[in-house]
């Protein structure tokens, strides 16, 4: 069950949802098997502690700290989490203020100023050329932008579905393609290498900031040794941050196509646990461990992984 605005009414209190979500991860044998088989997602030099070693995680603070809420970019947030940062399985915490994720940067003047105060130096746009042509970014002043067409196609156009289950299955297939697709692997690998070498605060985004951006955020949190349930909670928070936009999209779909067709399209508007899990399951099926996916699938060197982890973890 995705986190919704009803279960967690305000993003500033989103981490209070930990107790609600905990029951969802109380029993996850397939994930536990994957993680036991992996032993450590990052068995590389300098990274010896297990990653995602259990379904349980640490306690999370409920305050947002200094990360601003942007009215014009709803799904803007710190990859490192809130307050002191997400906990890691080895007793450390993620460093905040280094990497940010977002949906398309339709920045208002006020939000542009707020983002500039964070020192955002680089922006990575993960959308297709068609998506960019429809809605271009408004960049923070001084930031340099680069596009990485993750899907490797001219435009993203979802097919027609005959049921909500088919729409959800499509979203799961998209997540699996992040692991198996050549264009996806090339772009995700390039992004990880570039942000590892980048200077200053860096931001990556997709259209809604929930799927392509959500996968990269999950990879970075994995590299940081954040527990699986916390990674999943962070992924599901897109439903909270995008709650108003989702309601608006649903209302538009109902007005245009009727209630039945709007209900079929609904899985496309948010995220579900099964979407991210499909990606992790595909990592297991294709590579056995996250390490092999990062190094063999994405072409990211062990030294790059070390560099990322040093930036991600305090």
C-alpha cells in the first residue's frame, strides 16, 4: 500500500509514517534471500559492511531540517533524508545537502532563489527530448544543466491499458528495464560517474521525480548502506509530495475520460512498493548482487563507488 496524503498528511511529518509502513516490511522473504545471497551489496575496497542486510531499519526523525518545500517543484527533496539524515546499517548516517532529487524544474522566482541558496551547481535532466520540449527547466542561476536520456527514446508515451493491474505491470516493467535496458544502464552509469566527480551540490530529476529519479535515489541510498525498508519508505514518499498534483491529474482524467478510464490510469500517477521491488528483484535475477549490477551492469568502478559513499555518508 503506498503512503498517501491520508496516512501522512504533511510532508514535514512524513517520517512519522515509519510505524505505518513498518508492518509492510515485517515479512519479506524474497528480499531477505536476495540480501543474504548478496552478503554485501558493496564488497569493494573500503566498503565492507553489509548493505540492506535486513528488512528492518533505524528510527527516523520527523523534521525536515533546512530542506525547503518548493511550491512549484513538489517532489524536490534531499536524497539524504531529513534532520540528521537517514541512518545506515553500520551505525552512520547519510550526509544531507549533497544530492537532491526533483520533478521537472518549473521554478517560481521564490523557489529559484531558495534552490540557489542551497548552492545547486549541477542539474541532470533524465527526461526524453520530447518531455523536455514540452516543459523546459528553469534553472537556478549559476547551475549547469546536462541531459541524460535514460529511456533512450524520442519521447515517453505510455500505451493504452485495459485495467489498473496492466498499468501497474507496465510500471514494474519500466523498473526492470532500468536493470536490463542498454540505454538505461548507460545513462544511469554515466550519471553515477559524473556526480561522483562533480563539484558542489548536485540535483537530478525526471518528469515527476518518482520513477527514474526514484531509482537513482535508491541506488545512492543503497551505496550509503541505508536499510531496505528506509529506502522503500523514501521511495513511497513521492505519493505524499505529489499528493496535490496526483489529485489534480485524477480530476483531469475523470473530466476527460470518465471515472473508469481514470481509475485504470491511476497507477501511473504515483508509486507503489511493487515498482521499486521489481527493480531490486531484477538486479537479483540479472546480476545476483547489487555490486555486480553497479560494476558490470552500469560500468561504475569500485573507486567511483567508494567516492560516492564518502560523499554520501558522515
